[in-house]
């Protein structure tokens, strides 16, 4: 039986072997669209790079390994990966999703797939009864994002999976904010794990890439079919960079968590800050679930300055010097964002505010710089 690798080892070696041609330790960037055949079908396992590419395949094996899954599939973006999952469904099917999630996922659900006859229910999953309230015969998929973007709610995956199993529903978990270093959703009963590898997995803000990881053979076969038939695959260069990022995931995540804690505690004590959303704080409503489900609490947090409105929040993010005002997260450098006008602007204001994404909310992706420099930057920006 194959020995199961511990996480830090899997990040570096999981699913990897030296390149058979020259023994290259890192898989070469196979920058090719096609592969020579001696006779039709006479090839070495690769025919066309939309279907298979050796660099992408090395990444897919690594992705499977770090999530403790059997199959990995890499896509051109996180949204392309989500798109592939939704293509498992048919018109008339229903999906139950977290009500607080990345604005782009919400947009894909409501502006694309709703038009194809799929119905979405957005519910607060801190109370799993909200899921059972809307489950019906047409429900096929539960979509969980945890921690959620940007409110940092933590969903009890095991509790949701009990419901999914009872009603024979697929359970997909967007594990982008946690990364597999902090949380491995298969341990809690998920069927599909999804990542925007653009974020922590890539880790260096230099690529856009998505991933799905599954265990079930039939589900993998169908998703591979969709991946090839729809064609939203990532290129060899981005596959290589993502694989390179994975090799330091555990080292980076440890530091993201340390800095996240320092920044969250600093903001939590700050007289000019009203509220901090970070699951490591004991006051966080899902702190206990986070403690059991996650190894640590991560480097993502959101906060609301006291008495702030849209303009005050914008002023603070503009004042930041070390934190870059930008979309995205999970890179080595610290980023700040204003969800209402940036990442979540595609959600109608009424819906957004219902889940807490008010105009004064600021989101931070705490990087791995010296934490004191980060605190000093926040201090001068908050004033
Ligand atoms: O950007 P892309 O690689 O397509 O991934 C989409 C996506 C999916 N899921 C979550 C939880 C995400 O945060 C994202 C992308 N998010 C941002 C760009 C952002 O700044 O929040």
C-alpha cells in the first residue's frame, strides 16, 4: 500500500515524479498544443493539450495529493472550475448555496446558470436548518464557501454533509479562503473541493487558475469530460507556476496565520474600529467550529471602522501604503479591498447588505511581510 504523505511532504512531493526524459526535478513547461503520433492513436498518452498536458497533469496530481483526494482537475480560473461543477446539472435542478460568497460566483449562478433553468437558494449556513427548510426533490447540489468571502462566516461542513447524504445531494466546498493547509473538506464529507488557485495555492499574485478535486471515479470521469468538452483549461506556464507555489504553501500559510492573528487582534482593540471579522477571535460567532474544522484561522479578515460610511472606508483603503488596494487575495503581499465597490459589486445592494457586506466594510488579505510594518501602515491609514 502507498504510504500517505504528511501535508508538508505532500506539498513538495505529492503525485510528483522526476521527468522521464532527462530527470528534471521540476516538470518541464511542455509548451505544446499537440503530440506526434506514429499511427492514428499511436501516442505516448498525450494527443492534444486541451485534453491532457504533462505539466498540467503534474499540477493536477499535486492538487489531488494536497487535498487528500484521488483526482485533480485544473482550469483556466476559479470561476471556470465552478462553471464545470454547475454543468453537472440539468434545467429544473436546484442548488442551495451560502448567501455570503464571492461576488463572481453569485454572478455566475444568477446571471448565467439561472438563465439555463437552474434555481438557486442562498441561505445563511451557520444554522443548517436553513438548508433543510429549502431542500426539495429538485435539489441536486449544496454549494458551500467557508470561510465566506468577505464576511468570514465558517460553515460546519460535517453538519452540511449529513444533510447532503440524507437527501443524496452533491456537496461542493469552495476551499479558497482556507487552502488545504488549514482545512481538507473531504475529511468532513465533501464530494467536490474547489479552489481559486489564483489565491493561496498559487500564492504570488502572478496567475489565474482554478481547481477541482474529487474522489468518486464516476464524478471524476464526468468532470474530465466537461473539462475537455468545454475547454476552459489552464496553460502549461500557469500550471508550472501553480505547482511551484504549492511547494511553499505550508510555509506561507503558517506565516499568513501568524500575521493574520496579529493584525486581527490589533484592529479588535483599536478604539476607532467597530467590528472585526476573523474566525480566530473568541467573539466570532463560529469560532468553535473554526477551531475544530480548521488547523488555524488564516490571513483573511474584514473590519468596519466606527461610525464609518462609504467615503470613510474608501479614504482608509486609499491611505494605505504597504497594503495594496486591489482585487484578489492570498498572495505573499498584503492587499486591501472594498467589497461593496470591488469584489462584491455584482451583488445587488439589498442582497449584499443582508449578508453584512455594508458600504463601510474593508477586507484585508494579510501577507507575509513583517507584521510591525503592517500594523504601522494600518495605524497611519486609520488615523
Ligand atoms: O478569480 P478566479 O480564479 O476565477 O476565482 C473566483 C473565486 C472563487 N471563489 C472564491 C472564494 C474567490 O474568492 C474567488 C475570487 N475572488 C477574488 C478575486 C476576490 O478578490 O475576492
